[in-house]
C-alpha cells in the first residue's frame, strides 16, 4: 500500500454539530493509531483534497469534522452515508498527552474537534481535563454535548455574548487559568492561540497549539505550508507546536503565506 | 571521519566548482521541493545541502492547480502542482532569506517567451541569485515549461535572450519528453547556456480504480523519484558525450550509490528532490558521508575525480 495515495473509503455515519460543522464517520481497515492533533488529507473526488483533523477514532472508524467554508467543504458536508471519499494519512505531530496531569483544552469553532479527540484519550488515561469552548455566537458552538458525555467541565464563551462568557476564549482563559492546570492545548484562530500562549508563558504552564495552513502534499515535500520566519512545516513539524516555538513564529496572527506563496499581512 | 559529520556539509573532498561557483558539496536541492520559502531553504542549507534551487518563479503570479497535486506511485511520485508562485516581482525577500543559509542559491525561472524570460532572469539576478535555472521542461503547464524545451527554435531564442541579459551562470533544465535530449542539450550549449540539468519529470498519469477518476486534478503530472533514475542516468551519459558544458544530474538520487551512478555517467553535481519524501532532510548528511567514504575507499581525492569514469573503455 502506498502511504501517499488516497484510499477510497466509505462514509458510515454523519452528524450535524452546528450550523457550519458536520462530522463524517468513515470506515477504515487496519488503520494506524491516530494521535490527537494529527490530520488526514481527504479527497472529495468531485472537488479537491483538503487537510482535516481527526476528531475521533475507535476500532475501524475514524471521524472528521468539517467546517463548511468553501466549495470542497460544502461538498463534503453534503455527502451521505454510503458515499465515498479518498483518504491518506494520518500525518503530522499530535498533542503531548503524557507530560501534564491537569489539562485545559481551549478551542474555538471547529478547532474544538482535535481537542475533543485529545480529551477522550486524556480521560482514558486518567488525566484531569477541562475545556473552554469558544465561538462567535451560540449557533457556531460545537461539541459541547461530546464534552458533557465524557464528563468534562466546559466553560463557554461567545464573542457576541449569546451564551456563556461574553468575549474571546483567550479572555475567559485568563479568568480560569489559576485553576491548577499544568498543560494547555489550543486550537482556533491564531490571535487566540497567541494570547493563550502569552498567558501560559507568564504562569509557566506548558502549552501546545495546532496550526493550519494551505496544504498540498501534506508530508513535507512541497513547502506550501511553511511558517515564516522559522521555516517550520505545518504538515511535518506540526500541526502541533509548543509555546516556545510558537513565540518564535512572528508571522502567527500577523501574516500568512497564500496559496501562490506570496506573504500577506492578515 | 569527524569532519564528514559537520552539519554544514562542507568537505574539501566533495566540494565542487561549477560555472565559477563554489559548492561545499555536490548535493543541490532540486526545484519544486521546499524551495517556495526562503526560510525553508535555510533549513535545507543547515541540513547539509551544497546548494539549492528555488521554486520556479514565473512572469505572472500563479495559483497552481487544485489538490490533489501530489500522489505516490510505485517507485516515485506524480506531481502536477502547477508552479504556484507569487510572480517574479514578489520574490526578492525569499532569495535574500535563502542566501542567509550560506550556500549558493539558484533561482528557477519560467515564462512563455524570450522577452519575459529575460525580464524574470534579470530580476532574480538583481535579488542575489548565484545562477539561473531555466524551466523549459515542466510537463504540465500550458504554453510554457516543456512546450518551450520541445521547440528548438523557441528554446534557442530563450537561452540567447537570457544569457545576453544576465551576468550570472544560466543553467537549462531539460525535459526527457523529447525524441532527442542530446539535440535539446546541443541547442542550449550553442545558444550560450553554462550548464545542463538532466532531467525534469516524465509526463505520466495514474487513475483511481474505485472512482474511475485520474487522481491528479490536472489529470497529467510529472513522474519523479527512483522510477526515473535509469532514464536520467542515460540522459546524463548521452549529454556528457555530446556537449562540453557541465551536466548536473537529477532523478531518483535516493542515496550515495545513486549519486555515484550520476557522477560516473558524467554529472559534476546532482540535485535531490523527491528523495526527501522518503528520507527527510537527513538525506544530505547521508549523501555526504556516503560519497566521502566511497571516494576514500576507491583511492580518489575529490568528487571531480570520478566524473565521467563510466565513459572510459
């Protein structure tokens, strides 16, 4: 079997998480153990191939949660049970789920999806886990029910105040961070992760964030997902990066590399 | 032996001089691999590469093709990335950053006519490139790439226009998708090229048997990796016999033995691209260590001692 060739696999279940986010459950055979934070390259044969974080894995099923933001994600979100997609991976470096004992997971929108996967593995290994779930408004909150089912305390923030704390997830983090956490994992908009990292650095709490960039190969060959100025590749060195490394990536929250390689200020 | 493990990859034995440029070792990063960002080229330099060719830069910005653009096949990869790049006017910073890596940076250029080629090349020289590599050989771009390489008259005009415009060396990357790569090479030499790079990818495709669809969104792409090595070695061998300018080999350099095949065939240096997918950036250190061992074991004293030895009868 060729690692970097899409394998055609079947969708066996589907779930709507929010107005924008859909989870597809996919049947896989002899699949490697995915580390939460890793991603797969998903090919919708009628459209494109995009990177998506794995949000769950059990036996012969993996789940991917898709934020409907463009033509390919639209097509993926409207696929039905029985239809197929192409899959290759898993790729990248996942989260460190060993070094801490009291984890706070901070996610926004669909960024919560790899964190949900991380929290289920953390709970299985007996770690303490709390979660901040953030979104622009209550319609865009997702995975609260997954967290509750796992018995995880969740703190909600919405930017428009329609539910929970009114403000950004990074602000809510500042209010609760003195709750004894020793490791924070984060996934969401770059300014949020940058702020949460600053909070953790100040309090000497371990921190990891999951980044995303436009990707092509997904395995460290084309360079499309390079972060300036460090030259880290999101697909190979990441998508998970620790706080110290994130601090050196001055482009985070400031500029990004576009599809054609040009650097654009955000 | 300690000297060979230095991460800067410099070794008096394996250093080569090509077109007046000093390369600390003969292993150069190939175009299209990692070289879209200067910051990544610096990492490649730190990993021990002797030089680096940038991503191909074109006259106009290009978005590239939709994914899938890369797929693994038996013995290599197909790619039809589509030469995404910000256009030559927006590439200065990448070259300036890349040069901080301390190794020669060769800028790859592509355009559709001699005038545009000359403008792109002149700008890249201005940004600080040590040499220009003309992409007249990509098999999957419309009206450019190998459609230039396959047209002798256009190829001649392009090479002449560029060499008369820039002062730095001009290399031409040849396509194997022609009936005679030797003819292609001779045209380039006669038009003033300073070196030939052989080979670019082979035009190819792969079809998914479950969905009946070609996997690459562009349907056709270029085959690279070990699967093309014997074709590349043959091309280098033939070119070495027929031109007197240096030949640089590329195509499936996965380890030091593959590299030595190219040197014996007549290459003065080799480029490494696809093999990074198999071995990561550690490959440069492995290549350097392996070549040094080989040179020593065979009783030679430098890379240039073994160039072309396969031609001796």
